[in-house]
C-alpha cells in the first residue's frame, strides 16, 4: 500500500491510507523493545491495537488426537495449521521480513510443461520490466552476472541492481569453500547436481551502483533482520512513506470493516471503518485493498463482493520453510551478517520438478 500511495500522491491524487494497527516505532526503539522482551515471536516488540490483533504461531495448540487448534485472531481447528503470523501495524509484515528478494525463474511460470502443476497465463518476460521497477524502489543489492550465470535469469544486457551484492557471511564463505564444485545426488534428477553457494538478492543497503540509487545506513551484520534491522538498512514500507507527497494522509488504528459498492454496477465507492469507538465512512474514486491474503479475503467476504466464483478465501497457499541444522568441524561464528546471504540453486530447475516443487 505504501508504494501505491506514493505513486498516486506523486501524480497529485489525494490519498487516504487506513491502517488497522498502530504507528510503528523507529528501528532503534523496536530493537530496544526486542532486547527488553528477551526474544519472543517476531511480532512481540511492536505495539498492538487490541481492536486489530495480530495472529501468531504461538496461538496454535496441538491436539492429542492430532491436528491443531487456534483461538486467537485466526480461528483454526483442523489437521493442518496455518503457522505464519502477520503483523497488523503501520508497515505490516513488511517490517518483519528477512529482506530477501529473489526473482522467480522462467521455469516457475511453466511448471505444467515440466509435469507438475499448471502453466501461468503470463511468463517471466511479461513481469521482467516490473521486477526492475520493484528492485529500484526497494534498493535491491545483488550481482547481476551471478544471477545470470548461476540462476539462469535472463536479465537485460547492461542491467545492474541498484546496490552491489551484500558480501557473503563468514559461514556462507566456509560452506562455499567446502561445497563449491562438488556434486550431490538427488533421487529426482537424472544427473548429479553441481553445488555452488550463490548469493541471494537483498532489499538491503549495500554500496550503490550508481548515484541515483540513493544511499542510507549500510547493513551492519546485526543478524536480527527478523524482527528488526536496528540500523534501518533493510527496506521496510516506512522508507517509502517518508517520501510521500503532502496529499497522502495516514490514519492508524482505523479498522476497515466493509467495502462500500454501487449496487447497480458493483464498483467500489468507499469503505466503512471503525476508529475511536465510532463508525466512519470514506468515499473514494478508487479503493485499493492492500491487507494481504487473509485480511483482503475477509473484507471481500464481509462486503459480499467479488465472489461469484465462490473461491474468495479458499486455496490459501502458505510460504513453507524447512530448517535443517548441521554441525561444523570448527567454530565459524554464526549470526554475523544477515540471516541468509546465499543458497544452493542447483535443485531449482529441470525435469526433477515433476517429482517435487
């Protein structure tokens, strides 16, 4: 929403941004609160609006007969938990993210051709100009040549990311020394995969590649990207909000409860929201819902809008992650630098995708 408001405001629109949560503190204040809390879930150091609670993985309780129950903001009762929290505060979960910004690969759009899933109705090249635009807005740091050669991204000739690549952490360099050039057998692949630790693009301030890329506090390797970058080097929506035009107004603790629409045309005409114990209405020529997958679907269902397909609120896809821990033969000083600076890309591509994601 911050980027949409920025673009519209720059074109002279009057923009009202309604935020259900509270104003986010500065990065330094959040870091202090995180240390004072002694850890906890990523949402812990941020102020919460009791009228707009944030769901968290700590809401989940396992059942003796199997499955999970959650009775927080998200009510759950079933065999598979939705275990991803999201923050309802100004800036949203964009305050909590790790800051990694890899592009999708051309193969990702045609998984059906590889024997698993369906092809997208658009391809990589349809999105490529918008990737560059987003990378410019976020200030992405990466090595374009490495992304071409190791990941196979068809970047335009002469393209450079706004920031130079974030240096690999000491731990990633140790892994690269041990693994680069070796092969690993994957049961889903006909040939062994050749290993190479490859840098991952980051929305994090490094050294700019050109003067117009801007500047700001550099990554200091604090390793606390989730829940907060104490130096402000990681991109968050608050960075864009600092560039809003005067015609953009932000109202926090304003919980939108219904989208208003013309009954004849179905076109949105405004929203109804709760603030200060009262119900308010805001009329608008254009209504943008930017409350992420769950809250957007909830608002549409509450408003009885856009659901002729009966698919709104169904088929939620989470962001799965599997953490694997290993022992190194000698001390390597982990947790110096961002939580992740690179990965092994060899398992992403090719016919093996018919057997796994």
